C-alpha cells in the first residue's frame, strides 16, 4: 500500500502513458482489470477519494439527480485538496451548462429558468441569462456555442466527441506539473475513463443516461 510520495512515483511509473490524441485507435490501453490491479496499491483513504470523485463525475454511476447532489456536496466538503476540488468543479460546470441547454429546450414554461438546478458555481448566472443562446458564458467557456449548436442540430455523436475531447485535453493540461503524486493518479484514471468510454463507443448510452437524469429533474 502507498505510504509515501515515492510509492506514488512507483505507481505512476508502472502505468503506460496515455496517447497524445484521444482518437488514436492504435494506442493499446489498459483493461479495467489491469488498471484496478495497479490501483490496488493505493491505500484505503486514497482509493475511497478516487471512488468518490468518479462517482460524481461519471453519469453512469449516478442513480439520480438528488443522490448526485448529496454526493457532490459531501465530497467537496471533505476534499481537503484544492487541486482535486478544482478538477471536480470544472466538470460540474460543464455538466450544469449542458443540463441547462437541454432543460431550456425541453421546458419552455415561464418558470423554466427559476426551476433549473445545477452546480451553483454557474447556475445563478445561467438563470439570469436564460434567454441568451450561450447564457453569456462563452467568454469563460469558448466551447459552449459549438456545443449548443450541435445539441440543437441533434448531432449527439459530434457533441459527445466535443465534450470528451474537451475533458481529455483539459486533464492533460492541468496534469502538467503533477507526474508522480496522488493528483497524477486521479488525472490518469479520469483520462482512462474518457478513453474507455470512447473506445467502447458508449456515447449513445451516456447521452441516454444524461437525458434520464435531466428528465428526473424536470419532474421534481
């Protein structure tokens, strides 16, 4: 079990590097079993933190909006690591924006903006700028206009590719400077999750789960 920084370095050194591009089909990635074998070196506390981060960031692991909100609140209150908190918050912002785009299209009532729920870091701004195509957030999230256009054009595969690649590149960028520590392990696993999702061509399943969760929010 990992008990020192040197042990993190040994774990990271044992993992094959990710491909430079998410679309590199020639890159041989670890299987889930192989990855779990490497991660078994983590101590119980680190493994729990990793599991909790994955639980709030992966749609497939979220059973409901309400349960997800409780998980997020608990994780952020207990996560004593500003870097990892930023990792989580960044993805929550993307999720909230995409949920708002769909919510706005499905629910045209006068109270749609007031009823919308999401991560509070951007929700208030979204509600105030509900009628704007990009919620006036494109200056902070340059990908938003393209995502909105793809969503409205029902180009679900291209939208999924946009969002997956966005996260893939973001993690690669913020991972610079974290090569042999626990933060590096988290970034590695989150990028593996993205790679695995694309390799299995699970975009339809992911979008169905996304739609299911948003529809649950509409009826609550």
